[in-house]
């Protein structure tokens, strides 16, 4: 199984290992018989069972840097062509010691190299998500019901470029007509 990256900002996570957390979730399911779980309920149950440790202290500067990164990631603007575009983009820098850090650039002023690194990083993340989705789907199909799924996003991308607002006098479907679906 691939190793997941650790979060670099303020370490507010508990002292429990990932395996111990998995065990708590599995114990909750066994104790309650739940088919679906709300992690807030699991956390409350773990606390009531005395299995939720106190969080570790954290670095407030790193925590605020994380909050700034979240805010930067969520800032959008309308480009000259009228599209809503993410304004700020992050890319990874690896120093000579192998430590990773993150740099942010604005799409309006970014030089091609860091912008390319940012877009390639996001593409790799999307591919990783789709690869894991396919592994999960295949496992479910081989051990449960069959779910078919296309990974060709061309139609989705084209649909996303369609207008979302239409003039009131647009020709087409009459709102008063009944339509069979």
C-alpha cells in the first residue's frame, strides 16, 4: 500500500497511529452494528469509551500558514474570457536536503515553469484519485454488485463549458409543456 504524506502544518493530530484509529472505527461498527458511520459520532463514542487522547500541542504559525493556504486555494476571479478561475496555484519545491516546501503563484503573474509544475501536480493528484477509484470499483464489482463507470471526462468537460444562464426569450422548451423523462 502506498505511503501517505504527513501533514506539515501544526501537528494537532492525536498520538494514535493510523492503525489504532482504524481499530476504533471498526470497534464502533461492531459495537453499534452501523452500516454507515458519521465520524463525529465515532469520535464521541471513542471519547465516551476513554479511547480519545488529548491532541498534541501545535505550532500556531504553521497552523495559520495552513489556514492562509486554504484561503489562497479558494480564491477565484473572472478571467478576461469570463471563466471563473482559481487565482492562486501551489507547487512543490524540494531543497538539497530533500525537504519539501510549497510556493504559491498567482495565475495572472506566474511564469510558465512554476505554473506548469502546479498544473502537473494537480493532474497527478487527479490521476491518483481515478486510479484508486478504479481499484475500489473493481474490488466492489468482484465482491458485490457490478457498477460500470467511464473514466473519459470529455463529455463532462464539454457540459461544464455550457452556459448556465439563458435569456428569457430563448427558443426551445416551453415551460408549460409536460415532458416525459
